[in-house]
C-alpha cells in the first residue's frame, strides 16, 4: 500500500503546480510591481479559499495535517480545477468528493473478446493500467507494433517507448502528452496499486518525454475526437475516437475508432 508521505508529497506538488498557473488578474487581484512569485501567492489563495495560510503552506510542503472535504471543495473552486483535476485532488487527499456519487465495483465480466469482435471499426478494451484486455482484428491491423504479433500490450509503454508508435501516430507529441494527462486521472484512483506505480516509475526512468509530461501535473479525462495515423500499409488515416466505460466497472474502457469519411479508401 502507498505510504502516506508519498501521497502528501504528491498532493503538495499538485497544489503548488496549479497555484502557480493562476494569474492574480484572473481572480481580480492587483499583481503589484515587486511580485516575484509565479501565479498566486500562498497567502492569496488561502484567503480566497477561506483557509489558513499556514495550513495551506504545510499542505504544499507535504506535512502531515488534516485535510477536510469542505476545504478541498473550496481549493478546487479557487484553483478552477476541471472535473478530472478535482477527482485527482480528492484521491490524493484520501477524501470522497461530496458532489460525486458512490463508486460501485463489480467483477469483470467474461467474454470481452467476443463483444469487441462484433464491432466493425477498430476497437479495444483497456484495464486500469491501460493494458489491452481485448481487441478486434481491425484494431490489430491499425496499431502496428502494439496489438499485432507478440508485442507489449500496454498502451503507455507502446506510445512512449516503441519507435513504431511515433511513426504511426501522426501528431505523436501532442497525443503522447495528452495520454500522460489522461492516465494521471486514472492513476490517482489507484495510487496504492503496485502495478500502476511500477508502470509510472518505469516510464519516468525510460522516457524523458514521459517524465517531462508527468512533471507538468496536467490532468484530464480520456476524451474522444479526431485521431490521425500514418499507417505503413494504408497510408494516412483519420478516425473519430469514442471511449466508453464498462458499467459497473469504471476501470475498464472500451475505445472505438470510426473512420472519417471524405478520404480515399485504404489500400488493400
């Protein structure tokens, strides 16, 4: 199980990162001429959130102090956190967000391969560490070096460590940075899981790009949208991606890519 010191340190880094991104002007604060602190000062944020400046300083320093859900709600509001960032904040603090419904869990159902195989477009399922649980033939054909052959089935290791991913994904740097932010949202819900922690530690050690993206502390939910590829056989491909959560098992994602119309058909 993750130790409390590590969790407190990550909470402090997260809060500081987002505090420093806020400009005083955005919150109606006169910045002054002798300002040396990037973003908001601790005292300014504490006042806006209705908390003690000393208490907030201790939180950023990773000290062992009590953090209530009510205080987190106020901090999330002042820091203008998006839903994924807010969930990450509460997970790090070990508190349940009072505005979120209870998290139900269930056994992973059988027959995932059969379900995915019925989808005509490229489709695959990911577990909490973003290992592919199931995928169809169309996905294996699209994702060369990941879902074909005997390749590593982890999406993050493929994206950040496999040179084939950089050639396949048309806007690799943008997509890779986005993936790191999306995974951080999931990671916060499993900080005590050895597999996810080992995955992140290994990626940080082996990929300087992942390390830089991870240190940015960006958090966002996995979203759909346009995805483009430079396929070694089919050439340029454009898809619209949609991600579904497997009810009642939110750790499992079904990702479907539907080919965009208006482009030449793929070469056989």
